[in-house]
C-alpha cells in the first residue's frame, strides 16, 4: 500500500515536471515567433515606402491630384497599395499552407466553425481598411519612420481589450507599462505636429492614419485571440487575409470605380510592370509571414505579451529605413520610440510565473 502511494506521487511529480518543461518550451517558442514578427514587420515598411514613388502608384497620384487634390489622391493611392498588399499576402500564404496540406483545414474551418469565420471577418475589417490602410496613409503623408513608430501604441488597445473582453488579468506592472507607452505615443504625435506647425505644412490625415493603425491592430489582436480558441494560427490568418483581399477587390475598389476613379489601367500596370510586381510581392511576403508569426505568438504567450514584443518592430524599422533609403528619423520620433520601447520592456519583463496570471483562465486551462 505504501509503495503504491510512493509510485503515484512519483508519477504526479513527473507529470508536473513534464508540464512545466513543455510550458517553458512553448513560451520560448512564442518569443522566437514574436522576434520574427519584429524583423518581418520592420521590413514591410521598405516596400510600403517605395510604392509611393514608383509606377503605377505615382502615375495614379499624378492623374487624381489634378482633378481632386492632394488629399484625395493620397487616399486613392493608399487604397490601391492596400488592395495589392492583401492579395499578394494571400498568395504567399498559399505557398506556405499548400505544401503543409492545410488547405482542407481552411475549408473545414470556414464551413464548420461559423463563429470563427465571424471573428476572422471582423479581424479583416480591423486590419485591412483600418490598420493597414491607416499605416499606408501615415507613410504617404508623413513617412515610413513615423508610421512605424506611431503604431507602437497598439499593444495598449490589445491589452485593454484582452482584459475587458477576454477576461485576461492585467498586473500593476502592465498598467504602468501602458502609461509609459501612452506617454511615448503622445510625444511622437506632438513632436511631429510641432515640427509641421513650424514649417506651415500640417498633414492631419497622416496622424489620423497612425491612430487608425493603433486601434486597428489592437482590435485585430483581441479578435484573433478569440478565434484561436478553436482554429490553427496558420489557417486562421490565411482566411483572415483572404477575407481582407475580398473586402478590397470585391467591395472597396468597385465603389471607387463607380465614383469615377481610373483604377483599371493602373491595376493592369501593377501586375504587368516587373518592378511594381516585384515590390508588391515582397510586400506580400513580409506582410503575410510577419502576421503568421504574430498569430502564432498569441497562441503561445498571449495577446498582450505577443503584441508588446512585436511592437519592437519600430526599432528595426528605423534601422532598415536608414540602411535602405538613407533617411534619418527626426529626433522627436527617436525619443518617442525609445519611451514606447521602455514601456514595452516593462510590460514583458515579468517573470514566467506571472505569464499565466496575465493570460488568465485560457492559459490556466492548458
């Protein structure tokens, strides 16, 4: 009898040790996914910045600006860029999921899990017409460096939604980190606005675009976490990005065509011009796989920490922009970005024992 009790205790200890080892492995893998997100997301700003000055995007701007003015022309170009980016991202993910034989799983997810599909459609609206379109507006009106740093506030939105909607707990450290990030974002916006006021060239749509990116990506993260309760990250994001492409090509672009904007010729040029085709495919590659690793990090370390780590892409983006374009970011952007990064470091510097508390009941169940 006593021997049986010892064996049972030993088995329980072994199982607990294995669970702890597996949990630490998952957390480590989640950090790796978030790091890949940072690098790929930062690289996404390079083709995003380049597309504004190459054909057919620059040609479309030159035509629309004559009849509708600068602001409308920039919006129209941002629509075409966003639509091309979504389509290219979906294509690149086919090259990922097809060899892994996950296309059948995509179909099954769409057919059998209607609630998941609902969340993914909501996520596609938050990401495409709000976050990504806003980021392209910020890039076009103010610059890629501003767009990269301005969106650093999105983990605040994601963390708050995770607490209020998903029931995940927020520690005092995370609350303090949120306050620091907010201060950094305010300094980014105020610094840029002061510089523009001094030069007499204020471009408010760029700042609105930055805010759209903050709220759009924060909302998408919370919605994605809800959908991932039953769906695989690879499959889920592919459905999400194809839904986004459908929004652009089946709804938004036809609306602009009906409004009289000359999209057709420039769409043909986009996919027949070797330079623009290569740039849009690079954009789709970085966009598709940075979001794929982003979603994987959510499943492993939670929305708040996954978003916080991924937001470090701004530092990589500033370095890549300088290397590839030679543009030195304004000192106000650098200071605001550093403050935001400090807040992000505070947010995810909690030890692993607190990660379960931050993720709440969902992680505890695992």
